[in-house]
C-alpha cells in the first residue's frame, strides 16, 4: 500500500500546495494510506481540502485509510466535526514522546 505523507505545517498558506499534492493521488486506484503523524499545525482550509479529497476517493470506491495520525491533527478534525468524513475513529494514534507532553 502506498503512503501519502502530510507535511508538518498544514496552515492556510499550505492549503494550495496540499491540494496540488493530493490531486496527484485522487485517481490512484490502489489503496492509499495517509500518514498524518508529523502534522503540528492545522488550518481549517487544509482540513477542507483533505476532506474533499477523501470524499472524492470514497465516492470512487478507492480505499483510503490512516497509517498514523498525530494528536494536533486528530484534535483539529474532532473540533470541526470531521471525524466521520476523515475516518479518524479507528485511525492509529502517533505516540507522543515525553518531551512533547505539557505538564
């Protein structure tokens, strides 16, 4: 299974680049895994792009799943209520290192 790796910064200024990157994978018939473990910054615009891409793949019966999803991305998806649209319910969590935890 091929993996699409998301950048660490999915801020609004990155949303056009994200769209271009994902566009190259929308018509791929093979199953794809998305690695969101390294995402540290997320903006609504990038989540909209990701959700539209995920939906397009789903509508064409192309398997898409999470390889890993980091907590910043998972929290942003939940805050916007995109859990179902981005299928994060059963997504493997990326473990947080002790240095990343806040007291």
